[in-house]
């Protein structure tokens, strides 16, 4: 009977150790509170991949792993791509669009978009 208790204790210990490691790993991967992260997304062509990337960032914001803003940088967006970027910026308040050639000035302002 003592072997059963030892086995149960060993299993509980392993579950507890795994939960503790999972918690610590999660804390290490999460950004520090107060950090303002800017994610710059290059917009090219018709904006392929922008919506998917922003949906992923929205999921990260909901889970608390991303606390910042996304800036869609117009590298060479077509009129259709610009329209998509503006619609995405209207959908999420934490997304902004930056015109071509002004990214350094945009980011040096040090303010929220």
C-alpha cells in the first residue's frame, strides 16, 4: 500500500513541478508592464497578410502578451492596399497608418498613435 502512496505523491509532485515551470515560462515570455511596444508592419502591394497579422496581434492583446501599437508603414501600397490599411486602422484603435517616407518622424514623436 505504501508503494501506491509513493506513486501518487510522485505524480502529484510532477504535476506541481510542471505547473510551476509553465507559470514561470509564461512570466518570462510576457512583456514587462508599462513597456510600450511598437510593431511596424510593412505594407506592400494590395496589403497581403496585413489583416491576418493584425488579427494575430489582436489575439495577443486580448491574452495580455502584447501591450502596444501597430503601425502600418506604406512602403509601396496600391490604392486598394491603402484602403485596406485605413479600414484596418478604423477597426482597431491601436492600429495606425504611416505614409511613405515619414516613418522616422512618426516614431520619434514618442506619443501614442
